[in-house]
């Protein structure tokens, strides 16, 4: 198409970076001829999908010729029941994954030139979506210990600030915002600024000083919490997430979605997954036990590891992460070089089953030995 005569493209959409997903199992199997590839690249649930969700989805297949219920009130009512006192369906907006809600939030609050504070290293979609709207991402980096720098965040607020993104546990560091830090933040943020608490990985937290952000919703503050069915429920492929916020904000998000934004399989699958308490608790127990072992094993290899409250761990391999990643691919193990997550010296690995983790550690040890031998030869 002739760029001078074709349609005018929105320059913000045309120039914003694209999301880079984790490498697919099929791609690695085909490229390297490895029979059993393990993917520890996208923080997926190593126990698979909620079995109750799978059964409900199967049972719903004959109804696929119908449009889904346009109202998601049943899912919102069930969510509200589980969220405890003073939270009703009017506090909830559902989305096609938490990602859709992030998009609706940027669409709803960011216009050309508006500012949004992000705290890298963090989830890159915040910045991408702000840029698509012509907004200005204002970076307030995490501290050297990968913690939130609350005073710096408050100091970065200007009359143009519309949003502040807090991710806890944070992707890719696995670190959290504590209650004390969050209270300090909320004490200084004016009500015209919306604070987003992305809690997609909340199920994996075992520290009791983690912020209970839902209490800010109960207190009527201008916050939006984001949760996802992709991780603890094992339904990343189904695409369901939800926001919890003051009814005015929840309704604002709800009004800006498309009709039928959740397919009928997503609706029934999510509702069944909510009842599958057993699957979530087995997942949580596995992740918490395995991540501790994985951290110890990575440290035993002499690597720098950031302590994690999530279902992934970030570590510094000591060699070029891309090289380590490619060597691991040849051994049938997919991890994620973290350059896309603002951490170019690091690799992020998702916590898998005990067998997957053992295979990853064995492969990594082998790769590091090969790279060390190569380095010794050259020197
Ligand atoms: C911090 C964070 N927020 C949101 C999401 C998106 O979740 P969903 O699959 O519900 O769109 C992810 C996915 O990896 C994430 O890491």
C-alpha cells in the first residue's frame, strides 16, 4: 500500500511496541526435534486447567450456536459472593482476560499527552497500552531490592497524572507491595488519580504483609483491582479476568466493553472454576513448595535470584540470557529472557511440576557448564 495515498493510520497505534509472547512448545519441538518440550515461559498452571471448568465447557458445547448471555451478572454475582463483605456485583467488571481490562482502563482514562506512572521492571502491557493512546508513561523504577519506591511515585504525580500501575506480586520480579507501603501511597495520592492494583498473581502470595487492596475498594477509594483466571485457575486459553472497583468505576469499564465480550464457554468455564476450590489450593500448595526448592537450586548454581511471591522466578544466569535461552531450547526447555520485561540481564522461569523443575535445573546446569568451558577455552 502506498503510504502517501493509503488511509491515515493512528501513529500511536502504529508505533507502539507489540507484546512478545513466550515461545510455543510446537515451535521448539519442530525446530530442534525434541520430543518432550517443557514450557516454563508464560507462568501457566503446571497442573493444567481446572477439571470442573473443563467439564462445564464440554457440557456447554451444544449451545454454541447461541449468542452468549449478554449480561454476565451471574458470574459477577458469584465472584462477589467469594470476595467477602461489602463487595457486590456492582463492584465488578469482567474482561477478556485482565488484559482487556487494562485496555479499557487506558481507553477510559488516557488521552493524548496524559501521564501514567509505571514502575519498571514490570508488566510491559501497561506501557504499550498507554502509548497506544498517545499517553506518556512516566517511569519510577523499583528500588535496587526490586521494591516500590513510594516516595518517588508520589513525587512523580503531576496535574496530568491519570493512572498509577502497581503490580503485586510484580511480573517479572515476583516482589510485592506491602500494606504499609500501600497505605503510605494511598495517603498521598489525590482521588482524581486512579491506582491500578494488578493482582493477577495474588493466589501465590504467602507473606501476610501483602497489601489487602480490596479494602481500598471498601473504603470508596479510586482504585481498580485486576484479577485473572489465567494463573491459579489454569485457564489462560479461556481469556477471563475481572476488575474490582467502586461501582462508578466498575460501571464505567462495563459500559466501554463490547457486547458479548466473554464467549459462552468462557462464562461457564469461569463459573465452574470458581467452585473448584480444590484445584486452586492444590496449585497454590505446589507453587509455594516448588518455588522455594527452585530458588535454593538456582542459588546452589551460584546465581543471583530475586525472592518470589509468585509462580515464576527471575534470576541472573551470568551469561548472555539470549544465549542461555537458546541452549535451553535445544534441550527442550522454554524459559523467558527478560529483556522484554525491562531486565536484560535476567531470565524468568515459571515454577513447574517437580519433574519439570528438575529437568530445567539439570538442563541449566549443563548449559552453564558448556558456556563456562567455552569461556575457559577462549581465555
Ligand atoms: C501482571 C500481569 N497482569 C495481567 C496479565 C494478563 O492476564 P490475562 O491472561 O488475564 O489477560 C498478565 C499475564 O501474564 C500479567 O503478568
